[in-house]
C-alpha cells in the first residue's frame, strides 16, 4: 500500500508549519575510520546495521501507529535522520501533541542507539518545512541543522523556535508548570540549553515494572569506555565527560525524587520500587578516577651531533 506524504497529499508540494528534528551519530566518520583501519570493518558494519535498522524501523512504524497514512515524514541516510511533523492545530495547542510525539520517538531512538554505544546529537526546531523521497527543504531544517553544528554536547537540543513553543505550552498548566509532562522529557543544561532526557526511558514503566537497569548499565559501560578510550583526545573526551555528568545527574535525581518510604501505611508496591531504585547510585560514573591528569614530561632528547 502506498502511504500518503503529509506534505504532498494533493500531488502538489506544500510547505507546512512543522516541528523538525535533525540528528546524526556523534563521531560517525571517526568510528568508521577506526573500524576500517583496525580490520574490524565487517564487525562494526553488523553492529551499526542492527542498531540503525531497529531504531529507524521503529520511527517509521510510530509515524503511522494509529492511521494508514503517516503523521510525519521521515528521511534517513546512514547516520543522518530528519523527521518533519506538520502541526494540525498550532493556533489551538501550539503543537503540544506533535511535540510530545517527537520527544517520545526520539527518546526511544536516542536511548536504543546509546545502549549500542552510538550517541547522537541534533536539534529540534519549528518553522515552514517540506519533504519527500528526494527533497528536504525549509527554514526549520536549516535551524535544526545549525543547532546540531554548534559543536556542543552530544544531545538533541531545542532551537529557539522550539523553545518558544514549549514556553507557550507550559502556559496551559497554570501557576505550577512543573506538573507539565515536558518536565519528564526535557532537561536544562548549565548554559540554558534545553535538551532531550533520553535516559528517562529507563523509568517509563516505574513503579509497576521498576527501573530498567539494563538501560542504565549499558549506558554506564559505553560512556566509561569512551572516557578511557579518548583520554588523550580532549575534544572527543569532553563529549564523554558531558555524557557522564548527564548520566550521574539522572541516577541521583531519580533516587532523590523517589526516596525509600518510611510511611507504614504507604503503597507497598511503590515502596518496594523506590527501595530498588536506590541501586541507581551503584551505577554512577566516577569521572575523577578516569580524568585525564598531567604527568611528568616524557620527551625523548635529540642527541647533539658533533
């Protein structure tokens, strides 16, 4: 069955006000070069294909979960993905429904790839957008790509246009916007950047199914490996240091928000889940012990020629 392109339903290309997410794999070229140079190209290819095929197929499935026609457009080229999500009631809810869908979708994508050791960076923006099998075009795409090219932390962050949408959506929640669902999906970095909290996937079934510790453990292992592997490459190592701080914050914040209950009449299931959640502290990363520290000079002298 041929699916209808939401940007080309009548056979005429139409630019639509959309939320756009652009993302790619952090250090993909370096990872590929390293695998090829070390003779592990086929092994790397198998791992990469498995991770990307699973992640991208889920995004395509999610785009039409409740309909024969897709809600949004998807464009993929190896490590690059673009999703364009037209807003249907922008004047009424400022795109809250579509943004929630995008955040859900990319949290799952980012988390699943991180569990395989692939970290992605990108941007989410809002503006006029068009896409089909051959073309992706519009100011929203340009803003999302520029957000990714900032050279900052390995995360999916919100561009100014998307932040403005979030601020308007938070206005729906009265005097205490902390109850807004946005606080589950989004965090704020020290420089004020709003970014996607993909590790929240580890708590998506809490308390009924507890914490998915396999998510936290895999993330811990891959970030720690990166800290060790790129110890002498400052630019790359800084990315893994950011990931480690993010990882530690998520673990500690969740345990603080779900402390062990002392109420004898409290919900027993929730109390047990909170007690189990305290194990998250065992999965924090000791950044200091893995830090790149100075050492005594080891230059080899050049002998004088007489």
